C-alpha cells in the first residue's frame, strides 16, 4: 500500500524518554482539583457556582461566553473552596475553581447508559457537543461546536479525516487511547461526520500502524458511510493541517475522489464527541503521556481534568534530580509549566520534565550559516534569513515577506546547532502589531 508523504523538509523525531506504548495506568483521583475557566485557545467561561457550593461530578460550573468559548464541568464531586488566579508562561492570565473532593460519584463506577444518536438532527448534535464543552484535545483546542457550526453554509462536499498520525512520539497517549477506545473513536467519527454533513470518512494512519488502520476500518463497517484508509509518513510535521491536506489531495487525485473541504480530528477529540453524544458525559479525564529525562518512571496515565501536574509526576516516582524545565505538550511545541500546581486541562496530551541537555535547555548561540534549518522547513522558507530579518526590523511592524507562511512547526528549532529560537521569532514577526 502506497505511503503518502509531504514533498519536502520535516524531521524524524525520536525521544527515548517518552513512555512506552504498552503502559497505561489510571491516576489517583485528586483530593483537590483545579478547574480553569479556560482550557483551550479561546475565551474564558463565566463561573456559575460560588465558593462554598457543592458540585456534582460532571456538573456545569462555567458557562461559555459565545464564539471561541467552551463550557466547563466539574471533574469530581465536591465543595468549591476557592477561586485562584495565576499567570501562565507568556503572561496570559488564568482563573480556576478549586474543588475539594467529597460526596459520591455519579458516573465513575456506575452502569453506563448508551443514548442513540442516529435520529438526532445535525443541530441537536452540535448543541450537545457545545453543551458538554468539547474542544479539540490535541491541537489548538478550538471548540468543536464552533468548527461544526462554521460549516453550515458550506457548498462543497466535506470529508472527515481521523488523524491517527503519530509523527511525534509524545502523541503516545493518543495512540494508547486509539487502541483502548477504538469503538468510541470510530463511532465518534461517525457522529462528527453526521454533525458536519461529511460524505465520507478517511482514516489517516501513520506508516507502520497499518494494523490499527485495519481495525478502524473493520469497526466502521457497521456504519452507513463510505470509509477508507490512507497510510501517511511518520515524518514530523505530517500531522499538521497543511501537510496532511497536501497528502490527502494527492490521495484524492490518485483515487479519483473529490474530497472537497477537509475537516480533521484526532482520536481523543472523537472519543470525547462519542462520550458527549452517546454517554451524555463531558470531558472528565484524559490520557496523558508523562515522561522526560528527569522522571523516574515514564508512563501513559488516565488523569482527571484538574489534577495538579505535580501530583502526576509524584505518581511516576518523582524526579531523578531537579528538572531544568517542566512543560506541557511535546518538546517540539511545549508550553512551559511555571508551577507544579498547574492542572491537567482538556488539551494536555503530555507533560515532561527534563534534566540539562534535552530540548529547550541549552542557551542560544550565534548563527553559523550551516543551512540545516533550510533543509527541514516543510514550507520551503529560509528560517535563517527570516530570523535575522525579524531581529533587525522595526519591532512594531509585521513582516511583509514570507514570515506569515511559517506555521510554527518548530523543525528549524530542533536542528539548529546554535539552539536559536527561530520559529517563535518568525511567527512573532509575522503577527506583531496586530
Ligand atoms: S517553524 Fe516555520 S520556518 Fe521553521 S521549519 Fe516550521 S514552517 Fe519552516
Ligand atoms: S540552523 Fe541555525 S545556525 Fe544553521 S543556518 Fe539555520 S539559524 Fe543558522
């Protein structure tokens, strides 16, 4: 079977400190959970409970404020004991409700009821997804209901793509979820296809995971929608929208299929859509990869939203030595965690802690014009030139050249022997002044 790949650049990213694929443990329930009022790239929800109130497991505690905002639910039952605020890395303000766990669980350990969705209208499906605060759990975190409703006036056909593309080893939690919850991923993709009026589903599966692709296809057989599989390269950033679209268009041309608009979701988001529609359950927990050179035992964990990051490191045996950097996400695109009391949120697919010598630690040097960054840029940009231009151009003016084409994949950062922060400088220069 042909393996489709984006035409240029990219890197083969390997990291021996990621957790193994066969590890998955359920983390302890958090005695104190910290539930931020915004858990994605978007607007904050408005709290609808007060300090002192008792909240049930899965209860709505923050209401989304229109476009870009998402509802927030209590991940455990308990008492709201305080409201906290802090500044995340980069200075963005955050607020959270702190819940002390008490009382009984309404969902955990209870018999699961399945609700039929085939008879529901598209608008009802979109409303449910919005009510349960479903956001993309592996990308920028856009609210799924916003994405679906923006497609209402679409005239062309739509293809729903299931992104089982593991071009970054730190996506191992997604991989484990895909294996453990394959029925939920497949049925979630059928629900998403119906809610978006998709005419077909394509499973985009990393080269080397053909078996997983076959299992997905077999699960999808009982649903009344055309499905197919495309094998794609495991080279990073194959999973990015631009690189994925490129290979899907190649595939469509080869197969004589008109794909039209491409909407893609990762497995965690699709399982969350399934939980919302079929089980009437918001996002209460998620799979998280926990590792890095500073962590004693790297493992994939099923973690309640709101669990403090320090607690999950402690469950992994703690640190070998004082970490130089702690971050959420992948070393390629991670966000620095400034406080171990920061919680796991809907979009936390990985957390890592590193000793010296791993990505993000060495101090930047000077450009030696080696050309490595040019060789790996999938867009064909010259990161060296753009970086130097960004450093000398008037810092109030956005770059009028090719900087806006950069999609911040970070390939150039990884290969730069001088450890220059190329991608962030280039992206910032493209948008400064806005
Ligand atoms: S971050 Fe931008 S400049 Fe660097 S490799 Fe990716 S697209 Fe190219
Ligand atoms: S990889 Fe780094 S050192 Fe080499 S040319 Fe690019 S910016 Fe300069």
